[in-house]
C-alpha cells in the first residue's frame, strides 16, 4: 500500500515538473510550429523521448489525403508491385491508378538517431533522394543484404512520391500520454499532411481527376 502511494506521488510530482519545464523552456505555441520551422524550433525536453511516424501511421494519412485530392477510394491500392525495367522490382505503399492517371507513394522506413534538417532537404528534392535509393531500400525480395553491392534504381516511373520517415519525428512522454510537447505527434502529423498535399499539387492532376471520377 505504501509503495503504491509513493509511486502515485512520484508520477504526480513528475507531471508537475514536466509542465513547469515545458513552460520555462519554451513559449512556442503549437500553431507557430509548422513545416518551415520545426527543425529550428525543436528543443527536446529532458523528460521526453523521441519517436517517429511509422508506416502504420503514414499509410492511412496518405490514403486520406489522396481522397481529399480527388482520388476515388475504389482505385486506391496498398502494396502495388512496380517493375520499371527487367532488373528492378519494388513496392509502392499506397497508389492510385485509374484511366490515364497514376500516383504512388513510398514511405521510407527506418530512421537515423541523429535528427538533421538535411533529411528534409533531401526529401524535398525528389530527384536527389531517388538517385540515392537502391533496390535494397525498396525491394520486395530479401535476396539482397546490406553488405552487398546493391544497384541503385536507374529507372523511376513517373509520379512516384518518396516520403522519408526521418523527417517525421515528435516528442512524447513515456509516463503520461496526456502531456503534450511543442512538437507533438499531432503537429508532425499535420506536417506530413502538408508535405503530401505539396507533392500532389506539383503533379497538377486536379482537372484530370475530375474527369476520371
């Protein structure tokens, strides 16, 4: 009984300390953090831990944004295999294909422990990012090992968008999920949504989708 009381007291005390630290370390409101500044304004709290949006988080968001963009749900697929040439085969995580319109997303899984803005800069330059990806990164086969000299993908089909898990990190409390930090999961989810809309807008398929559906 005494141990339970001590544990309860410790958790409450910790929550108070976390809230005080949040107030004193930063005065940034959630609304002020967005896709343009979240790297610069990120200041890790000593009592939080870092996590990333995983593929299970990203796929439903991509599907939702495709539907918002005008893609009919009947033509949205998960796990379509792409074979751009005889030597290359990989999977797209979410795709839309109907009539003359094809859009596909790949969410690069895994992340570096080091948080670096270079990851985002590379992702925003899709050509640069794709030029670094090998069959190992996207392969549907386990025949390749990291130690092998795996060929870089030379042929990329049009309208494939690659998102990088490295860019979608957030802070969370390990004890109390009610505690929200400036760069929360909700905030980084909004940033992911913004990025998806940004890349879709660049494809300029809006009018074509109206005719497709």
